[in-house]
C-alpha cells in the first residue's frame, strides 16, 4: 500500500505578478516559514503519530520542531505549532494503524498536509 502525502496551497516560492499603469512587473513573493502545521487525515485508519524533524547540522542531533499530541482519527483535522524551526525543508515522520513512513516537506508559506490513500 502506498500512502500519498499532499501539500495544499502555495508551497514553493513563486513570483507574483502585479500590474502598474498598464504594464506588467514581476514582484518577488517573500518566503516565510509557516508558524503552524495543519494536518488532515483523509485515510480510513487513524494516524497514531506525526512529527516534523529539522535535519542535524554537523554532529548535532536532529531536532523535533513539531509534533502531533495524540492520535488523529480517520477524517479528522489537527493543528500544532512549529517551535524552533529554521529554513523551509524538513522531514515528516508518521505512523498509521497499518503503515509507517517518512518524507520531505517544504513548510514555507503554507503547511497544510493531507494524508489520503
């Protein structure tokens, strides 16, 4: 069984377009780390655990910067803060009743994560 992790919304740093006096100018959209993670479990089984981990630099240990407090039932949603996070790219680790996996996530500008089969 392969799980699908979907990031919803604008995740990558994009280029916004603004019109001024009939001309089109490019405007850079600032990249900003989201303050909270929004989880949505669209799978038919419970999400037992979920955590966001910041990669270790040099020989320092990895840091958990966000964690789900308890299980998340099928069809439910949850939200938790990111604490001490830096950068945009993180590793997400999760465990369901029927599977365990991990993957890379970009949490800049939007951190809405949806699990679906």
